[in-house]
């Protein structure tokens, strides 16, 4: 039996915390970085997703839901295809999913620039305009 959940990495001192995917299998835990960050005030721990007040919550929540489905499907297929399932096998196979999820440098630059643009506009634009951005 396994459980797949999201938690924030509260160890760092920065405002935005990394969103981590945890896989709990037989009292062992594997942790993977999703590549996304969010401030704690925008994170709903009980639902394991971004709150509606977070700008970009539909996209982030959809990404997290799709990622969870991919991981759960991969866990099922590993269990079906292998007689003996080791933690290392699971770590390697799930790691491949995260390698495919990593954004290219150009996408990262674009979204970092967009985030900076939105932050700059918050002082002069209305809430609805910011939501549209």
C-alpha cells in the first residue's frame, strides 16, 4: 500500500516554500521536488493544493493533480510488472517522471520574468487586472 501527498518544505527560511511530493510505502518515505514554490499563506494543507487567493492557482493545482495521477499510475505499473519491488526501483522510475517535468531554461526565464512583472504591477493595477495577467 502506498500514499502520495504534497507538503511544503518548511525547512527553508525563504518566503516561498518548495512543494514536495511524498510517497509513503511500507513506513518508508520518498520525497521529490515538484519544481514549484508557493508562500505558506496560499497553501491549503488539508486539500494539498493552492488556495483560490493564489494568482495562478488553477494552473498550479491542475499541474499537481496531473503529476499525482502520473505517479500513481507509475506505481501501479511497477507493482504489476515486477515480482520484487524495491525502494530504489520506485525512486528511479518516479525520478524519470520528474526529469520529463523539468522546464527548459527558456520557460523558466519567461515565468520568472512574468512573476516579476506581476509583482511590479500590483502597486498600480487593480486586483482584477492582476488576475488577468
